[in-house]
C-alpha cells in the first residue's frame, strides 16, 4: 500500500519467482509481444540485470556461504530461463555454487542409508526424506546441468545425483489406493504424498515432483544426447 520496501527478511521463494517473471517479460518484449501497460524492454532488462546482480554478489555474504544455503531453486530456474536472452555470469555461478552445496545432502551409495532412501535429499536414516524437498533438489540439479552444458563445464556429479532423484521420485509415486490402510476418493493414483511415512497429499507435492521429473529428463537429454531434443 505504501509502495515502500518492507523491513525484515525477504519472502522465501518470492525473489527467484520475481526474477523469473521479469526475465520472461523481457524476452516477450524483445520478441515484440508486449502491451501498453508493460514497461519498456530496456526498463525490463535493467530491472532483471540489477536483480541478478544483487543476488549474485550481495546476497549470500556470510562466512558459511559455501556451506549453508536455504532454498534457491527458483533462482536456478530463472537463470536457465534467461539463457537465450539475458546471461549473467554471477547469477549463473550462484546456481552452480548452490547445487554444489545441495549435493552434500544427496543420499547416494556412500551415504550408508536404507536402500529406499537412495537418491533422496535428507539427513541419513534418522528422518524419512520429504518428497518435495527431494523434488526441489531435482529441479535445482536439472537447472544446474543445463547451465553447466551452456557454459561448457562439467556436470557429471549433478547428473548422477539427478538420476538418483528421478529414481527416488518414481518409487514414491502412488500407484493405487494401497498404503496406510486408506481408501481415498478421488484416488491418489499418480500423485505424491509428503513422504513415505506421511499420506498427506498437497498440490505442491505433486507439482514439484512432476517438474523435477520433466525438467530432469530434458536436462539429461541435453547433456548426454543433444541430438535427441
């Protein structure tokens, strides 16, 4: 209402989503698809450049920046969506640095966890992995793979982890009404619940799992068989 900045921490996810939206508007405007109410293409470009620069250089400045991040998947999605019209070295590097951190929490064959946890994002055997957190890892890794390919950089580690995420998510998809002794209407078939120990299903659990599988398939195809796309 005041059109003034609100003091305090930023809203989780919102900043990456805002850059994603602005960058898409910039692309459409550059292609001539605009409206009278839209800012000029140059104004959109400037806004995106300033935002990317802020999150690339002044955002994660604490001493543990390479070891502790929150959820920055939307920034990675925005960076990938901008590859063909608004490259930003620092913003792309931020996503790759973020993915290196996330790989530390990717449960693989060296993690000494239960076999059904392999491929997930989690903290060992103590807590069952959440499907949405794992799907978020998959979305971030898919973006990281695409960025690495575009930059001519190595993506082997991210691709291995991404394939693990995909295997975990496929195993977690509900195939019918079985499980937890529940008979639901409508059937949960095809959806994802909160985790393997929680039957709760929400739209974001399903949304992010589907996005991780689809974007992951696309990223792996680009990296491993570019002629397939």
